[in-house]
């Protein structure tokens, strides 16, 4: 997790209005700007008003070729499935 572009190891790091948080969520890197600090722990719709999501839009990744369900996949089919499951970062 990064606060204003600087890496932090502490889960209890202090943040305030105007701070920018960058963190991974699944395979997406999220960028969030804190607008206000909440006075209490409340429902999700209320919490969503406290930040602005500045995550850049993800480019759509074409769906990987899958198994058609017709018999056993060949070695070539299995290799292509393995490559598509590993993703671009592996």
C-alpha cells in the first residue's frame, strides 16, 4: 500500500483528507483520494461518499480460448489454457 506515493508497512498509518492511497485489489491497482474522514463506522453508501475513486479504466482483455467440452483436450489445448491462466504477469 502507498500513501501519497510512499510505501508504508504499517496498517495503522494515519491518513486524512487530500491523501491518495494506492493499493492492489485482486488483479487491479486501485487509486483512491480521501475526501473526508468519517466520524463513525457506517454503511457502505455513506463510506463511498468519503473518497473519490481515481483508478484508471482497465483495458478489456480478450477472453482466453477455453475448452469446448468436446472430448479430452489435446496437449496444445492444455498448454494454451495454462498460458491464459497464468496471465501477463507470470
